[in-house]
């Protein structure tokens, strides 16, 4: 099976909907249960999971441990979803392991079982690869939920990390923070350590505390007073967390919180599980961690910034970052979103940011058409339907230039980020 055939075959599987560990158990049994060989850090939450996963994996790699990493979704290359020590899975290995997973799916369905979903098959490929490569530790970013997420098949969770919980995927997880947090807290297992986001909504903490108590798990939460933001240029992020002083590649005060969580994960692995993680590895790992389309500055003057935020909490983080950098109401936005998101809530959080907005639609069946998005956006901004992604970006760049505005921000979806990033990189060369 070629790499492209593998990707196409995985995409052709059923997708969407809430997971079930019954399907995942059947699939992993057919593969010989490679997940039982792995020690893991699991990360759940609504926003920031990928960033925290990359920071944590970067620290562990710098400490000399063979570290597996899953992130979801990808931005530019499907193979981003499977990494060891920062390197994506080789194309031929992706083809080989996908074929094995598809054979296992055939065996499950032939025996009368339900066919696994796409995300479950993708997770199986990752776990099979990590076990074959004898990874010392694996950092798993959950998908939509936690309790019934495919990644929760792993039995040996050393640290369960929970980033900020907000309103997203309500049709599957619940329409309030208590229900959503209960799903996310399902990754907490007996005797593990929970590392929690320091600015967690109060409603979300109850289910997290309950799950931790039921599993005899201790909770570590970074103290706000221990995190200091040092003076630096706009859209830079120079932090000091408990003496770990480092310039992050990712701007935004919320990324400082993620860095503090990554430090606490590393210290927990050192204190509780005997991992040898020097301070230099923590600093180097944080310094080197990067992730496409997460407040990614592609050019400073004039500004080109790409962010995959897609819910109100993510939009609030983007707005706060732009405000901290001195950009208030004077930027041009290109926004494209999925139809199943809280569009009005998202747009309301960004009202202080933009002088002008062009709407577009990312290349996904879930996309909200540009015209429909404009119908909503015009109540929040001076908005115009921008057309296809290349056209909308061109209009935004030209508008910023013609009106002497400081730059362009593209946001609303990681699907949009995948379409826009190559165009913005080309524009950044000009």
C-alpha cells in the first residue's frame, strides 16, 4: 500500500460521532494489544492540547528519551499525526502499518464487530508504530473527548494533563462545562498524576477533582504567581516559571500556562517515575517547541499571522494576544469556519481586533459557506464575502496595504490553516 493509498483508505473509514472503547478494544485485540507495552502522558482539554503535547514531547526528546507523539488534526501533512523524536512516520511505514490495521479491521467486522472510525484506526497505527519502535514514553493528544476517546485505550497513563476546558463539540460531549469536563476527566486513571491548567473555569474543576479522588490521583496545578512574563517585543513570549526562564516560539499568555504545565509534567515524571530530565532539557525543549498555525507569526512587518482557533475560548486567546501586542481594531481578518462551531460566539470574541473582515470557506465538507459566514460576520465587523481562500487572502493583503493597516490575521479553523499556510508563506517572501 502506498502512502497516499493509506491516507485515502483511512479517510474512507466511517468518521464523526462519539467514540466507544468497545470498538477500539476489539481492534487492538486483533493487533496483539501493542498499547499495553507503552508508558504514556495523556492530554485532554478543549484548547491547547496540541501545543502542550509538542512542548512535553520536545522536553522528553531533549532529555534523551525515545518519545512518541500524536497530534490531531494535522495542518500540512497527514504524517504530522505520528511522530517520534520530532520526526514524522516514514511514508513507507505509514503504508505498511495502515495495511495491517485495515486487515485487523476486516477481521473484526468479519467476526461481527462494528467497524472502527477513522480516528480509532489512525490511533491504532500510531500505537502500533510506537510499540514496534520501543518508545520509552508516548505523549498522546486525545481527540474530541477523553473517557471514550480512542487514545484512552492505553492502560499505563503516568500523567493525565487537562488543558483549559471550554464549550466545543457540545452535540457529543454535553452543553455545559460540567458535562464536558466529566468527559475530559475520563483520561484520569488509578494512581496517575493529574496536571491541570492553572486558569481552569470553576465549573470544570468539580468533575476533575472528583475523577482524581476516585482514582487516588494527585493533582498538580501551576501557580499563577509562579509564572512571570518578562518584557519582550510584541508577539514574543519570554517567560519565567519558577526559575525556568525561556523565550517560547509561541506567543500568547495562555502559551505560558501551557509551558508551566509542561514543566510540571516533566517534574512529575522525574519525581514519581524515575525519568532523568535535567533542567537544561526542560529549557531546551520549551525553547524548541513549535507547532504550525498556533498563533504562528509568518511575517512581522506587515504582520501575517495564522491561528487555527475555532471556538470562543480560542478566539478570546487570540484577541488577548493581539491586544497585548498593541493591535486593537486595526487589523484585517480572513475568517473561515466549520458549520458545526459556535460561530456567533467566536466572532463576538474577535470584535475588538479587526478593522475589516473577509469571509471564506475552508476545503472541507463541514465548512460554513463564505456567504453564510458573511451573513453572521456583518453584525460584528465591517465584513465582506471574500470568495475562495486564495482570493480572500489576496483581498485582505491588498486592503491592509491600501489602507495603511498593520497586517492580516487568518483564523477560524485548522482546515482553513491548511489551505492558507502555503499561500501566506509565499506572501511572506514578498
